[in-house]
């Protein structure tokens, strides 16, 4: 099978996956008790106002009609309006999605950069004190809950040293809005980004480190490494060009999945640092029965997972010529 | 923590158990008729069915969860079988208020100043016309004698006469116990005493009150920043608003009257009290002549008339002004002709309708009102809109031309992720006060910080247990009264809430002084009284101490 056929078949599979995913979401959210008026009921909405709002939203229609309507809306690329905010879902989601990408992207980048290097060295210096210490540190990072890491960092860097702000994405009172650069390009933003990104990096780092170390150990036992050493190549070259490169394959899969999951944001990190990202928005949307926002958020996040997996499959072929399209 | 909680719970239960010991002793002395340890009614019928009791999860509300668990244990002590169901807020409201599928439900009812007139607590919450799906009379309470009083008080223009009626209504509610009124949940809002001054926590709202926001004064710069644990949904006064939205809408938009710190409506955009004629059917209001909207346009009597017509056209809010039959204006005066007498008109209509600029809202179709986005949110209130990014911050600026200019030049509101996260912001200096009540342990931390302080406030809203009177055995007054005797109200305030709040026995809070009837029947924790109440109702207990109907 050629690359082209493979890609076409995978895309068809993707369409089916998306449809199943979306339908499951639709059913799940409608099964949750409550509706978008619930949160207003104790805040002054009367029974008549409630009924009127339900009718306005079409929630009094039979479920299959709501489903067909939403499906046709989605096919035109429209996520609809938030039931609570009464604004286009896309406007609400996109800002938070960007916030999450920047935070999680930074965290993942450092986690994998440090993790892979560190893991490779641990494998290389097998049995050394460096490896033993490294494993302890990695396991500690892996078993520390996110909120705990966040709170420890806050206590040290904010409440004790006073180096960083305690929350948010920028200092209050300045000009709001602005483009990508205005939002994410300032020193002020980087100061706000540092602690939440560090928390994420610490938490995410363990997986690539341990994985890289383990694969390195397998690769280092392979004959070709002995041959490369016997060829008299410098240790550095053997480590980076031969051992590490051959160990990186499983990391690609794990990274693809981790990236997808990370796009959903981390509710915990976002809560500890009051970061306005996707995770908290999803929780809010589910709690308030804001179906369109909740669906779009999960849809977006799920899509990233599905697409990243697809890309990982493609990348395998490039990284390892022995893999074939079947 | 868990250990401490358990001890506290045992202690609270022990307080009621003294009553129980006497109760059991009393029963055994008069109830050995059938020789198997049964007591109460001479002949026992079927066992009383299990009661479904819905309470919040400890995540949704730790305080109410705890009193719910203890109350359920007490109910079991007096012979009921209880199915305790812990739900998240949305699911809870859906089950109890919308579906009405519950036997007993522990929820709160908020007490914003807009609710200080007794009408909502007396009529909306207990009149038989509001028992439908999503209605406020969740117990399904239907008592013709009570309905008459609830209807009468609305028509009584004389406050003293109306008060008599409201008092009588409270007595009937206390006797019938459609709900157990537990406590007015006042609390503490932390603020940075080193950075802001002139804090003014008001009844029901603490530092979220309108009066605090125009009074609070920054000490070292020109900006006050507050934190609140949720985002603002909308600033459009024509949309369904939640309480945190309304707290900011009313800073930007004025009303003819505002509910004062004392809970009574006071003239705001109006010059004086309304002139009430025609036996309470006509209200005439003169408006101030020194008001402008934030864009510089003058506020005229036409804007006021336009506003009330706009409300009448609004699909969301027409019911608020449905009592108005006709409006006419003359000079600076506007006259409202009511279809029927409506005593709370000043507080509940004139005090709640926001004034709109006709030159901006004049062309909006009624069905578009709730979706309308005025980019600059032009009103005439003491603060003008500056900028807003929902998930980040709302920026307001003092409106210099307002007759009651706020003390701070700028006011910023940030949405927090949680109450404890906001407390961190307060400690690190990022916010100056917060509109949410932290856990008691966190409040102690605030007390110990010399830069911070707690602002205490009372509440008119309450925590309550509603009994579904559409179902047996809760349709029996004796059962409801007995259940009420099992609720540890004092212990709730003293131990669970660490002293925050006050016990209540009436639907009207003692802090709503004019309308509160202090002499209603009281239901304190007393398991002995609970058993006696059940005995009077003809119930009895079998050998396993389980409750049965009389034969």
C-alpha cells in the first residue's frame, strides 16, 4: 500500500471516529441532570422565565431533532452560541484555547527537552550514582500531585521570595485585548507564565525521562552499539547519533498523546494559578449545562488527540523505515 | 482534619442525644401494651416509608453537607429510615426545584437586597400559585388560610397594617413547617486593611454590596481591585442575570430607587419618595434634573418612560412590570397607574428596573433585547464601563458627573478560580478585597495577617430543608414538625460555621428588623420533642425502634 492510499484510508477512519465521538458527547451531555437555566433558578429566574428560555433554546424539542439540528450546524463549521453567555462559542473557546496552548506548549517543550536528555544520560550511565539519584528525583516528580507542586512553588517564589505574581496571565489594569504579540509577547506575561509552566514541566517530565532511560537500556544492549564503539567512534557520537536516536521512537507516540491531552488544559494547574484556559472552561460549561461550549471544548480537545495520533503514525514511517503502511 | 470533623460531629449529636434518652425512657413507661418493646400508638400499622433526603456534596457546600449528614442521623434516631443523596449543585437544583422529585432537600435561598421586601419570602416562596415546575414554592405548600394572608399583604399600602399580616403569615409558616428554616448564613469577606479604607459590608451581601463599591477607598493608588470566584456572564441588564452579574450591572445602570444599607428603598434617580395616591394604585415620581448618561447625553423623563416600556416588551422581564397598567409623564414627573394594589412597588419594581438610554436601545427589537451587545455599556450609574475581557478582568472608571461619585477612580474585578486561590491573591497583594467567604481556618489566617482584616456581615437569605408536601408522610404536619426538631441549628452556626451567621425560625430574617416576627414557634434540636410530636400524630415504634403509622 502506498502512502497516498494509506492517508486516504486513515482520513476515512478519522471521519467515522469523529462522528462516533461527537454522537457520544451529545448523548452524554444530555444525560447529565439539569439544563442551562438551572444556575439561574435560585438567583431570581421565575418558573415562567425558565420555560420561555428552554423553548428559546429549543430544548423542549425531542432529542433526535436537537441532534439533527446540531449535526447540520456543525457540518457548516458552526459551533453555535453559548447557552449561558449568548455569544458565539468559537469566540469563547478560541481565547482560552490559545491560553492553554501557550501554557501547556511551554510546559511540554521543557518537559520533553529535559526529560529526553536526562533519560538518555541515565541510560548511558547505567548503575552510576547519577542514575540512582535521577530515578529518585523523577519518581518524586511523578508521584507529586499537580496542586501540591503548584502550591510549593507559590509558597517559595511568591509568598516567600516575592519574585513572581500569584495568579493570572498579566498585571491588572492595563489595556485589554490585543493581538497575539500583545497578549503573549510581554515580559509581564512571561513572569506570569513561569510558575504554572514550571509546575506543568515538573509533572510532565517523569514520563519521557523514564521511557527514554528504559528504551536506551534496550538499545545499548544491541550489537550495533558494541560495533560502533568498536569502530572507535567518540562516546558522544555513539550516544547521540546512534543510541539516543534509536530510542526516541516510543517517545514520539507518548508525546503525541500527551500533547492531545494537554490541549484540554490542566484543571488543577489552571485553578491553582487562576489561568484562564480550557480546563476550567470545560468544567464551568459542564457544571452550567452550557452544552454548546462543553461540546465544542471536548470536540476540540478530542480532535487534537485524534489528529496527533494520526501524525504520530505518519512520523513513524519517517523515523523508522522498517515500519510499513499496512 | 477528618479526625477533627468526626469529633465535632459526635459532639453535635451528643447535644441532641440527651433529649433522646429522656424520650426513650418516656416511651417505655407508657408503651409496653403489646409486650414486644413497641411504643407510641396502641396498634401499629405499616412502617413509615423511607425518606429520600437530598443534600449538597461536601465539595458543593461543606457546611450544609455536614449539617445534612447529622440531621439524617438524627432522623434515623427517631425511627425514620433515610436515603441520603448527595448531589452537585446543578443536579440538586434540577431534582428538587425543577423535577420536584425528592422528599426532603437541603438548599439555600439567597438574600440579596432586592429581596428585602418580604413579598418574595412570603408570597413567591409559599403561595400555592408558585408550586409548579421550577417555581419557588418547592415544598408544594398549599394552605388557603395562608394564601389569603400572602395575597392581602401585597395590597396593603400602610406599612404597619402590612406588617401585621406579614407577622401572622410567619406564625402560620412556623406552625406548619413546610420547610425547616435553619440559619441566616452571614459570613466574613476578607480585605486588605493596609490598602483600602471605608469598607462598608452591607446586609446580605457583605463587600459585594453596591454601597461598599462606591464607598471603598484605595490608600496608595487610585484603583481598587476585587476578586470573586466566578466570571461575569453578561452586563446586559435585559439578559437572565445571576447575582454576580447584577452586582456590576447596577454600578453602571441607575435605578429610580436603590435599596439602602438599611434594606429600605431610598430615592436615587428620584428626587423624593414616590407620591402614592388612589389607594395605592398610582405612584408619581419626580426625577433628578442633574443626571447624564456616560456618553454625555442628558437623562430625561423620556428615557425613564422608554425604560419602563422596554421592560414591558422584554420577553425576559415583562413580568417584573406587569403590574403597571399605564404610564404618563408631565414635566419631570412620571406617573405609574397600577392594575391592582401592589405594596412592594417601590422596592420590587422602581428599585429594580435599570434606566436605559433611549438613543442607544431605542431601535432594538424586543426579541433581540437579551442578545444586544452595547459595546460601551452606556448607563448613568456611578461607574462607567471601561473595558472587559470576561476571563481576565472587568475595568470600571468613576463617572465624574454622577451625583454620588464613587471614592475610587478605578475599579477592577477579576474572576478567581476558587475562594482559596483568591485568598492567595489577597495575601500577595494582587487584589484588595474578595466577595466570597473562605473556610474558617483561612479566616484565622487573615486575622493573623496585620495587612488584612475580615469584614463581617449578616444575611437575610437562609439554609433550609424543604419537605415535599405532595407526598406522604410529609403531607402530615406532625411529621414535618418532628423532622424540624432534629435539625441542630445552633450547633450549625456555632460549630460547623464557626460562629458565622444566626439561627432562624422564620422565613424572614431577624436582620430584616421591620418585617421579622420574633415570636414565632421555635424548633431547636430536641429529639424528645420530635418523638412526642410523632406520638401526637398517632405514630408508634416497633421493637426495633422503627416508626410506624397508627393502625
